[in-house]
C-alpha cells in the first residue's frame, strides 16, 4: 500500500487524474491525502469535489482557505468574489451532500509521524497543541457553522491563549489555513504572498524559526505557491507548486519521500 499527499488541486481535475495515473494510484489499496484547497479558481471544482469524495476511505484531506470560503459562500454569510469558480457547486443537485461532507473535514491531522495542514504550524505551537486547537474549530464548524463562518474573515487578532469565541476561532483558522510569514511568537503577516526571500520586517517563513516547536515533526503543507516547491529544510514538505497558475501539481510519497509532478494548464486558458 502506498500513501500519497497531493498539493493544492483547486478544481484542476484533469492534472490530478493524470498524476494519479502516472503514480499508478489504486484506490483499492492506496491512500490519497490532500493539503486542502481542493476547490476554487480552477476550471472544474464541482467534479473535483465529487471525485475526491467518491474515493471514500482511500481519501483524507484538511480544509484550506478556499474550502472554508466555499462553505461560507454556500451558507450565505459571504459573497463570491470575481475570481471564484464555485457556481457549479452551489447550483449542483448534490450540493447539500457535497457541502455536508466537506464540513466534516479537519483542519489538521496526524498520519504515521506526519502532520498534514494547509498553511503551516505557528512556531510557538507544539504538535499536540496544534491538534487540540484545530479540534476546537472543527467541533464548532460541525455544531455551529453559521457563527464560525460569519466571523471567520479578518486578519486579526494574532494568537493569544486567552482569546475566546470568534476571535479565538479566527486566530486558529488564520494560522492553519492562511499563514506564510510569522514572528517568533506567531504574529502573522497575512498580506505578503511573495517568495520567502523577502520577508516582512521582523518576520520569517513560519518554518524557518529556530525555536519552532515542531522542528522534529515532519509537516506536509500547501498554500504557498510562490515557494515553487523549494527545499524548506528538514522535515518540511511543501506541496503547492502552482497548478492553478499553469505550473505543476505535486504528489508526495510518504514512505519514500519522493515527489512526482504533472504539468498543468493555467485555469484562465
């Protein structure tokens, strides 16, 4: 049995299928993990969501910011943006079934020795702390999703253990699904999306802090296409290689730690 993790698909179903064929992925015995952003911006979000859902127990994912955005738009608490490609999902006959399934997905999970997350783990959180904080949000998303989704948007506050309610949920979501650069105590810059070579003042890529508590834990993540799949150091495996922008979709073998890639056509073409 092989276990693979795939980068941000974002509705690019054809490259995903070609990449799985290249890897000889067999859903009867292999497993596919996703770092989130399964939908949005690409050409076929509806059938991508159907495809991964229909993989059943052979598929597991974490929620990315675009997946959460879909849930918020579907709940009527957020308007679509001009760049969204979500209408086919919102108008689909199986819309409710798909959205219920998506809403049950976690923000973070551990498989073997790996942590799988969309954006990253703030340097001041241990693996156990991150899992516990993610579970707080996951519970609210399942039990009171309207309140969470309505208050999800915004760049602050920075994380503080004393935060409560919607501020606490938002800080956790921003850290796990939107973070790129951070300060040593988890202060976030949620505006800068460039390569890690030119960080905002006082910040580093979240994985580059010397005192990061998860340095000994292998972390698989997506979200940051500008990394271009570069080597981020020991135990850090970036999977977003810009498929939706016409670059590549990346697949990672958890056992061999080898990557495979598939060229993608830009979604705007």
